[in-house]
C-alpha cells in the first residue's frame, strides 16, 4: 500500500502516453479522449506537457501525435519480458506452424497484459502485434484468461483500480456481478474469447481470439492466445480446431516460465 494519495495529474499524463502508444498512427486528441475517457481539453494539456518533456511530437501536416525515441528510455530497466520471450520463442514458432494462426504470449503488468513475444502474422492477417503491446484486461482473451485464474487478492486489487479508472476499456469493472459471472464461466470452460466490442473497435470485426492461462501447480504465470480470421472460422470451428493445441502449448510453456521467473 502506498503512503500517499496518487498525483492524479501524473496518472493522467501516463494514461495519455499509454493511449498514444496503443493508437500508433491514429493518435488524435479525439481518439485519445475515446480511449481514456479524459476530457479533450485535459488531453491537449497532457500532450503539450509530453511534447515539452520530449516524449511526444505533433505531426506538422496533420493533427496526429506520435511518441519520440525518448519513450524507449522509460523501459530500459525492465527485462522480465526478455527472459520470458527467450524461453518461449521456439514453442511459439512450433505452435504457429502446427495450427497456421498467430499467437501472443503475455504477462500481467499491473493494469494490462504485456505481450512479451508474438508469432508474426503473414497474409491474410495484415496486422503485427509487436512485443510490448499492452492488451486490455477486460476485453481481450489474454486479459480475461489471466484474470479468471489469478489469485483472488490480485484480481480484487486490479478490479478496484480499474473501476476507478473512467477509461471505456474498464467499464466491466464497474459491473461486478456481470464480471464475476463472466470470470466464473471462463474458469469453468477453461478458455476466454475476445470481447466482440473490442474486435469491432480494433479490427473492424475481422479477427477474434481464444486465450488460455499459462499455469502449473496452481500458479499462473501469464496467458497465451491464438488469433484467427472470423471469415475463415466461426467461433465454434475455432474452438474445435484450436483450443486443445492451445492448451497443450500452454502446458509446455508453464514449467519453463516457472523455472525462469520463479515458482
């Protein structure tokens, strides 16, 4: 527990910077406002503060904002993802070859799932999910698979924090009955799926995913998903073809993460 109340302005700056990174080339004041729930005037002030500090620049030809190379310095002390990526990359590559669809492996990082390694998609998938992507907990199969299976204390701490955050990605945290029902169902069935609203907002409803926890001996270390085109597979077909292999590769990965990350 912290000794002092958080500095709200500092939290808002970090929210804006995080949203700007997620939005990549589409980071406008309006899109950041939609992603965070922060009013536009405040978004502008936060962006100007980040520009002054050298972490953000404004495109001279259009009202779009981009992170600068200085943002890379913020993560130089973090290497847990490098360790995880190194021990799992071969398993992830083999899984991609087995099922023909790409995957992400992610670790819980306080308020999101941090993608630590990803099998790179080829056509017809036309997006790249790079390491370092932060997947929302309550809308993605990675986040939901982890949250449903993590220790109760960790889950309660996240939900409490998320419920106080007005960002739309946290709306489910403000409906605890619905959230508990959803997480109970995920635990029972052994997998999570991408929320349709997230698929529509991020991928024009072209893609969906199945996620399972990476865990062993009752301890969870992360989550892995498999991403597929909805025009190629229905959800039922995807579950029939992909769920068992996904669970098998998660079982292969779990002892490796336990050995390298502790546990």
